[in-house]
């Protein structure tokens, strides 16, 4: 009896980790026969869990029911959820603060003492700064995340930085969070190219579009790709520099929303940053306090030479 109950909990945990499972995959994970999988699925259904059979794949999916079923979290997942709720309670997502506090209270009520101690230690050592930047609507984030999960096209109204409003159709790939802002990386169907969108400027349209086959992303490092897209590619001048310092040290002073860093070796890294002003680019890199070389664009190289001569005359 105990063995069957433990197996049911493991089966439920697997069904909660991803959208679709084949019967063969579940049997392999649980080290049981496909027939036992089918019996255990029926037991979960009898307990009220809406386990759906997926057409054509002889598989299963945990569907939405009238009530939220209990979630099974391991220790690290429980700590991560609790700290995420604490962060959300601080206002990083518009309108979710009170809901996050209620959910956190429910979670902490059932946490074992060893996990409460870990969470309290993290909480006591953490002091959040006030969030004064743009915030994302939770319904918008949920709609995007669902479209990414289900591989369905997403239509939305989009407001550019200059206030221009357009309607975009994308194959959404990933949401990227920089700590201050949320971005959507997706394939723009009309422009036939990858694009990065600010989520706080985005208004999803319903219903969503047809399903699509996910494309190979433009870069395996989606975080680095997003950093380059928002800090460099959108500007008139795109500077490339070599910093005479490791990427880890440079990252302590350089935010991924303002520039992209790529390690060269343990003593050097490449910095890419953009601006509509050559003066701003020159001041930006010089103000970081690292020795550097400027490579491109050519007009920036000439501009920094002229600035160096001007500074030399000013101190001569």
C-alpha cells in the first residue's frame, strides 16, 4: 500500500513537471510496466486529478480541473517558490503584490521547519531596493508564458519607444527578466526575423494563433542575445571594445541592460554597447574605470582620438 502511494506521488510529480508524457516515458521513469501506469492514472483520476489522454501519442497530460490540485515540490523548489513570492510581493509585477503575500502565507504554513529556517535566513540577509522602473502586468506574462509553452503564435499591440503603435504576430520563444524589466524574444512573422519586445509595452490579442514548430533560437545564450539586442542593436552607433579586465570583474560595474560582455580570456573581455551619440559611447566606456581598446565603428575610433587630443590640450 505504501509503495503504491509513493508511486502515485512520483507519478503526479512527473505530470506536473511538463505538459505531455507518453505512457512509455512514464513507465521508464517509474520503473513499472505500461499497464501499471494505466492503473495508476485511473487511481489519480479517482482522486480527482484531471489526467487527460493525449490523442495520437498514447500519452497523458495533467489538465485543468475545477480546483487546484496539491503541488509536489522538493526542498529546493519550495525555497525558490517562497523567495520568488517574496520578490513579487515587493512590486516587481504590477498588481500581484497582495496575491503573492497570500500565497506565501499558505506556503509557509505547511513548510517544514528546516525550510522555514533557510527562507528566513535568506530573507534576513536580503534588502530589496525600491522598484521605480516599468512593471509588467501578470495577465500579460501569463498569456505569453502559455503561448511559449504551447508553441502557438501570439498577436499583440506593441508601443515602440517613440510612441508608435503597431500590431505584431510572433512565434514566442522565451521570456527574459533582467531584474528591472521583462522582455519577450520571438520570431516576428511579418518581418521574418527575430525580435525582442518590452513586455510592459505589449498588449496581447485573443485568441492566440495556430501552433508552430519551434525554430532554432538565434543564439544558444538567449540571455546574452537579449542583452545585445536591448543594449546595442537598437542604436545608431554600435561600439565594440576590448576591456583589459576579466568579464566577471567587468560585470560587477556593467549592467546587461546597458552593454553585453563576452569573455576573451581570463584577463580580457569584449564589450558591446550602443548609443545614438558618439560622445555618450566614449564617456560610457571611459567611465567604467578599465583600460580599453576601441575597435568599431570607425567614426567612434576617430572621435575618441579627437577627444584624447582635446583632453591632452586641456591638461597641457
